[in-house]
C-alpha cells in the first residue's frame, strides 16, 4: 500500500490527481485533526495507538502497512506545513520509546518489521536555497529515524508542476 499525506485543498488535489489507484490511502486535512499533546500515551498507555480518538489515531499502524510514504507539503521555512507536521507527530506510535544505535546515531527502536520508501515533494513559489537545504536534511533525518529503504526530496514552485509527480 502507498500512503499519501498532503496539505492540498480538495479542488487542487482533485485537479492534480483526478484518479488514484485503490491501493493508495490518502490522508488529507478535513479540519478535524487534533494536535498531538506530547503525552506519549501511544508509547506507554496504549502502545501503538494514539490516545486521542479521531480519524488520525491509527497513523503509526498505517505506516506499518505501507511500502511507500508520499508526502506533499507546502514548504514552511525548510519544514512541513502545520497539518503535515501534526500528522507526523501523531505517527510516533510507529516506533518504540526505546533507543538503538543506527548509523552511529541514537534512534528509536522499530516497532514494526516493514521498511518503506519516503518520497517528499515540497511546493511554494519562494523556497530559498537555505530552506531547500534545511528540508533535505530534515527528510534525510526522518528517513533514518523511520528506518526507510530509500528517500527522495523534490521541490516545485507551483501546483501546476505537480501534474508530473508519479504516485
């Protein structure tokens, strides 16, 4: 399964991706997501499940079932949009609270056996070179922390350029 997390408006998304394969699970902003409260209940109280009961509470489990994670986000200072960042925060149950050394660095231990590819596309007309470098470092760090097989980062200036994105 491919998991697509995006912050595009519904009309923009439908015009860019008029028809998607049934094997793609789409996570979009419908205005109902609750913010992660940093309680770590998904690690301690209800392992692998967020204690906030909304339609985003199973994000860790969704990551465990995907072979490709695709993220489309407006670039905010070299990082994700608030919605995408919130979804990723709500996904921390994908890993254990315990640590291991990977690539000479300390990272969270894996909860699940799957490995997935990470594809990120940032959009925005005024992304500076510094923001691009920050975003590339962020995605590389996320990829290592999530123990991904492979990762890629691309940048587009306008939503019209996204028509060429292969999903």
